[in-house]
C-alpha cells in the first residue's frame, strides 16, 4: 500500500509529478491519503481513474470525504462520530470498517451473479414475447391486428417482470456467505 500525506500530495499535484505518482500507485494495491484536503482526495481519485482506467472505490466517514466518494465509481460511507454526510453521499453505507469485507466479498458476489442472471432472463423474456408477435403476423397476413389484448399484455409484463426478480433477489445465493468469506478468490471467478 501507499500512504501519502497532504503536503506531499500538493507537491505532486502542483509540481507536474502525476505520471510518477501514478507509476508508483500502479505498483500498490491501495492508496491511502491522510492529512489531506477534500479537494486533494478527489483529485487523486480522478487522476488514478483517468490514468489507469480502473474502477475506484473510495471509503470515507466524514464530510471531508464527500468529494472523494462522489469522484469514485463506488463510494462507501461509514456511519460514525463525524456525522452522516459521507453516508448520504455514498452508494453503500456500513456502520463499521470491519463490515467492508462482507460487503465486497459476499454481497458484491451475490449482486453480480444476480444481475448477470437477470439481464439474461429479461433478454430471453422479451425475445420470446417478440417472437410470438412476429410469427402471429405471418398467421394474420400482416394485417396489424394484435394477438394479445392490452390487459393481458399488462399482466404478462407485470407477472414476468416482478415475480422472478423478487424470487432471484430473495432466494438466489449460488455460494454461501461462509464459503465466500473463506475463499476470497471466488470473487474473481464470478466476473
């Protein structure tokens, strides 16, 4: 990891040393900014996102972290003694820093797998519906008549668009939480 303070950051950002800083940050797994201004934190996130083309995760617990959280792709706010500003500006909120591991490894894996399955589900649901209407037009001689009444189409979309996502969201857990926490490398295989 790279730990850098505010004075060093101002020298890097004002002195034209961004490329060298990015080269150093590329060798590290994480970059930690301490004793720096909110503007410096957000500038580091933007610089690393732009230069590396990677996704950025920003974690903060106070009002001074809001700009950094908003500059990142994924922002996590920690509810703490410094107020709720970081939580209100973040994508996800946790009560303690120790919950970050479970948020990323367990809920991140489950969310990714559920979203992937739901995209495929909605694609095939719409393909089957449009395919039905397409072949009906051959049957009726392309007269423009509808095969399905309006209220039936509403109930079809209501049922096939609401019930399966609820069931997937509640019941679909391809790997247990204990296994995901015990084997963090499973996160990469899901992608």
